[in-house]
């Protein structure tokens, strides 16, 4: 390790704490964030709802403004019998998107919907999908810029080679990202067949710059356990920084993830079907989760420059079962996927 690492980490830690104190996270303001009229195409205002139950049902919906002229949309559903459907189109002109959402009460309740085309993942058979749902929060917001242990962020930045260009890139790619547990209830209709849904869920909201082609690769694993615990671990690799964050929620207490490692073979542009996630928490504890992917929904962005493979499946953690997301993302350039 570089001999200057301790000094660099101390400087960054002081800077992060100073920034957090000067610019506190304001939930009501973040919940009602509005895309600036002069935003460019890399500015992002993304809302995502991820819903899973032990029976094997998964529902994913994303509504994300890309600048003032476009909206990225995800719709994907897998039922307990293994039937999987998803939207075949991800980008719409603003005003023509089949999705919508509304903040009913900041930090507590959101309404969201989808009414548009979909197709069977296995056969490509087209169908109509209509969803009307409400997210009700069951816990507080975890905002990564303020709630991740500052020592973890400082460690990642201190390990990199510093320059004026390095810090300029960090600043230009900064964004707000937060998550919240809850429950989603509503009605889902596929080709005229309607069913009620009632699923444990997690939602996230992020805004700021997101240039898909700037990312090398990432993974994000989110497990909603039957006993109420939640495990979230993610890694993202950028040209100037590799960052690993996450948290473990148990009985209302949240502990940050300090390290996360996937044990097993991972091939670019795939989601491994079976693997283990090893996690070290900031309080010194270690956890291991067995992960089994059941279905993968591919979402290409920026004309294929970056593709997210949204896997859903089962988790086992300390004898408890759960389900959730096993998301992997890869740049089109093979040299950036190592």
C-alpha cells in the first residue's frame, strides 16, 4: 500500500465529514426533486421498485428521466410458476412513456403504474401489461452519500492515484442515491387476466449524472429475507474509482457493509446461476449468503454500450430464506469488464 495512504485517507475523511455537515440530506426535498429544464442527456432522475416474496413472485418497475426529453422504463414480472414477462423497449420520448409515478407522502408512500406492451421472456409472445400499485414504507431511508460509513468511502478514494483531473471526475459524476424498505400492493393485469399483488419491496431513488458508458462493470445484490432482515451489497467500477458499499438491516438496526465478495465464477455479460456472497460488516461480523438465480431480464442502454442483467432469485442467509435481486452490469468493451 502507498506510504501516503494513511494521510490521504485522513484528509478525505475530514473532507467528507465537513461536506456532510455543510450539506445535510433533506428527504422531503429529495423526494420532490425536479429535473432542471437545461439538463443534458446524461442527467438522471430514476425511481425503481423491486418486489419479491418467498413464493417465487418478483416484480420490477423503473421510471427514469434522462434529461428533459427521454424516459427510461423497465417492467418485468416473474410469477411463482416461472412465467416471466418484460417490456421489450427501454427508452421513450418524454410524454410517451407507459409508466407513471406520484409521491403521495415523502418518505412514506408512492403510487406507480405501467400500462403498455410486454412480451413473454421465453417465447417473445407479445401481450398487454397493466399495473397499478402503491409502495408503503416499512422503514427509514438509507442515503448512501450520508449514511455509508465515511471511513469506507475515504478508503476507496485514498487508494487511487490523485490528480486534479481525478477529483474533477469524481465531482462531475456525483449523484444522490437512497433506498427504503416497504411493501407494494396493487393489481397486475396480463392480457386481460387480473391478479392482486402484495409483496415485500425495496425502492430506490437516484438523481444526478449517470453516463452508462462511463461505467466499467458493477454488481448489486439485494436480499429481502422472510424474517424481515435485508442485505444489500454492491460494487461499481469506474475508470477512476472502484467503490464497494452496502448495508445490513436487522430489527431496525442498520450496519454498513465494509467488504463484499462474490465466491464463484463470474463471466462478463452473464449472471451466475449459483454462487456465494461473502460480506464483512463495519462492526466486524461476517456473513455468507447462498445465491441462486432463477431468471434474468436484460436491459441494454446507450445503444448497447452498457447492459444491465437484472437477475432475480433465492437467497439463504444463516438458515433463513429470502428472495431479491442479483444485478450485474457490463460495458460493451471487453477490456473494461476485467
